[in-house]
């Protein structure tokens, strides 16, 4: 299955230690139906290839990219650096050809399953010695269903541990079939109230919760861990944490807490977009510990990824 299939990949990141057990290589696929206000990887949201501006590399006065942009999307900011209006940019990629300084980068490349396997197996010895493997992430991998299925199968045929990092927002048949080939599913649960989920991510969570229920109900299933992005003042309220605990307890699932950070905020400027989440502080250890204790009190296994 999947031989010759092509997927759109953002990056292949080596020596990851937070995307499953052991030392791992994470394959980030492009495209996601959610628009989480706190998203730290906005470059994964659109499936289309797009331009990212490394504006600090711009030291020339040539302005060829500005005059050569057919969309009028490029200007200079108050510091004299190149700035992009993401709303105007149609990602024709002409600026990449015009600039000799590497200011512009194409985000997203098309790779075959064979290409990806060739890359990830370079680190196979580290998987074997650490109990690690490959994690397929995004974006949302379920959107590239055929590629996901083919890649997962090819990895398992090589005896490599496979993890799937998903929001669960996708077609059940793809998730069901993928579960045959993966050893671990990292399943994101962000907000339990459907209306709030729409406000914070742009979509309802009905499909997400329904898919999780069906996944847990399968006779043969991979290990499933709920991932909870902890965003202070956004989804850390008592009601949401209690509902999260109820689901984890009912389905006998462990929970991994992912504390909010601002490492991806600068990417919005590079993509010519605005980061719309109001200023949110990184949660302190004491605040996170309160949630950890609430979950542990229900007998739930909890891990915090810092």
C-alpha cells in the first residue's frame, strides 16, 4: 500500500524526545483543519506551499523582491526590513527566485514515501538502542490519509515503532485503518465544550470525541495517550479540567500536559499573519501541579512535557 504516494511535508526533525518514547524522528505533514488561537506551528495550517520571510537576513537596498512581487505583498517596515502581508500573498514563490540572500523560504515540499523512509531510517540505530521510532505529526496527518497509511505501513514493515500525533479531526475510516499500523496515538484534547471549541479552534469537537470513542472501543487498538495543551486563562478552568479527567478516567487513558509557550509567535510575522491570542503568560509549575493533582486523584497517569 502507498508505494509511490506523495505527501506534503513541512520538516523531518531528528532526535525528538517529546513525541513518544525514546529518541524519535518526527515527520511534520502540512495542512490542518483547526485554527487553534495558540498554535505554535502556523506554517503547518495551510496545505498549500507558502512563503516564510527570514526578515533579519535582509541587508540589501535592492528592493527587487518588492518591485517584482506581482501581488504587492512585500514592503519595508520601520526598521528597513522586508515585511510581508500574508493576506495579499498568493505564494507564487517569485520572491524566492529574486532574492540572493535567502530571505525567503518555501514552506512545504512534496516527498514520496520512499523519500521519507530514506531519511528517517538514517537514525534507525538510535531507535533500536533507545526504544524510540518515528512520529507522524502535523498539521493534521489524517488530512493526507493515503500518504499517512502508506508511510505507517512501510515503517512497520521495517519493524520501526510508529506514533501518530493527531487532533482526531478527520475521517474515521482513515483513523481506523491507521490504528492498525501504529503503536501509539497521541490524541489532542483541547476543550471539551463544543461551543468553546469552535471559538478557540474554528471547528466543533463532535468528530474528535466521536472518533476517540470509536478508537477506544476497538478490540485491537494501539496505546492511546491524551495530549492536553495547557493554556492559562483559556482552557485551564475547573470545568474543562474536570471533563478532561472524566474522559481519561472512563477510557482508562494517560494524560500528557503540554504547557503553553510563545516559541512560535514570531512565525506569524514571518508568514505575514497576526497572532490573535491575547498575551498569555507561560504557566508556572505550581499552576500546572494543581491540574496534575486533580487528575492523579482520579487514578489517571499524568506526564508534563516541559
